[in-house]
C-alpha cells in the first residue's frame, strides 16, 4: 500500500469528528479505518468458483457436483488474495457473498475483510461478489431489470430482451476513508463474440449509463469507478459506448480507461491474448488514481495462475481526498 498522503497525520485523523449517531448512515460499531489514505481496488474473474454444497435451486452440473480440482483452487485463490492485498475486491463468476465471507473467515482472516455484497441469481451460480475491508453504503441491485438485446428479435419476431444476466450489474457506495466515498459499479457483461452477444451487452451498457447519469446529475463531482469483466475488446463499439455514450449524447459521465494505449492483456491467464477486464473511472475520480498504479496483476506463478482462473486481475491504487 502507498504511504499516507502528506498532511494526513494521525493527529489530524484523530481530530476528525466521529459519525453523527443521528445520521441516516454511520460507521459500524467498533470499526477503525486502516492507516494511510490509499486503497487498493481489484477486479478478478475467478472462473466458475463454487463452494462444496449443492444449491437445490440451481440445476448445473458444476454447481451440483463440483470437480475435485476445486480443493486446490481454493488454496491457490487464498494465496492470490493475500498477494493482491486489495482493500476492495470485485469477483466475477463467484457463487455467493456468503461463500466469500466463509472463505475470508477460514482461509485469510488476517486480511480483514468485513463487508460483502452481491446480487445473486435465483437460478444460476455465476455472480459478481464484492469483498471489502472498508464499509459499504447503499447497494443497488438490477437483477429484476429487463434490458433490450438491441436490434435483435425473438423467435416470434418481436424485439428481443433479457433479464437473465442483469444480476451481474450492481452499484455500491464505498466509504473509503473519512470524508471520502465513491460509487463502485461491479459488472460481468454477457460473454460471446457474435452479434447477438454484442447486442446483449449494448442493452446492459445503455441501462448502466442511465443509472450513472442519474447519479452524477444528482451529485455533481461524484466519484465513479467501474470494475469488471466487460467481455469487450479495446476499441469495440460496446466499450466505446460505455466510455462515452452514444455519439452526440452528452448525458452521463465520460469514463476513462487508464490502460488505454497500453498492452493490458487479461485472458486467457496462461498466455494472454486479449483484454476483457477493466477498471474505469470518471473524470472526477481520475486525479485520485496513484500514478502508474493501474495494471494487470499476476499474483501467482504463471502455471498456478492459469490453474486457478482463466483471467488475470486488474488492480489500481486510489488515494482518498477528504471531501471528495
């Protein structure tokens, strides 16, 4: 972790007023922020990461009867989490927040993860799960939202739509440090290279941009960080839509890819050929990214990394600015 920024001494931190107990949102009882003003944020697709138990409401062979290889994957996953040392970790293809919490308690309790969130599918096992050392505020779920599969039709010739994967979109308030909050959007967009897959992602992105537009219009200067497996290549129409919106449309935040123009290959982990995983920020949050901190990480040796997940994580360090 980076050292505390100049001027953020312990004396100054102690002088900050405690949360007002009459406020709508306060810090959890007994919670103390870590020292320093920097937070490491990471996103990682953990690839079909399931627990040992069969969820009777999910009909999927991998979830019903997990492969024996999961035992070793759990050990390597815990080692990777320690080495990533992220304060805020967004995981894709992860079975549940309860599973993440149990792993944190049993496999890496020293890491200090206390706060967990997810919007879990009722009928599938691949979800987007948040683990955090710092408190969370409101988590907005979008699982019930139906988005268009833009330009596509169903078997009856009507405009196509879906809500099967929108549980993999959510936003969460992250209370990074006293006086510093950002909105984190966790994503795992629809996979696949064909036109229908791209149209599916386009509908999801249009919806998310509307949500972020509402947020930034209501709170000018709000910090926004988008983290996830976007299943979109640099330069693709879907990624450009997420970054900039539709041509000529000035509504919604302009998002920035700090890795743009750099080789940032994340998939497949053993011999990466493409970038599918991203950490994006809006203009308000860009100054808070520590210079050069955004990168593709490989917390395990190459062979072990590939046996743990088919994706590499992306990490960044955010330097909290009080009042942001």
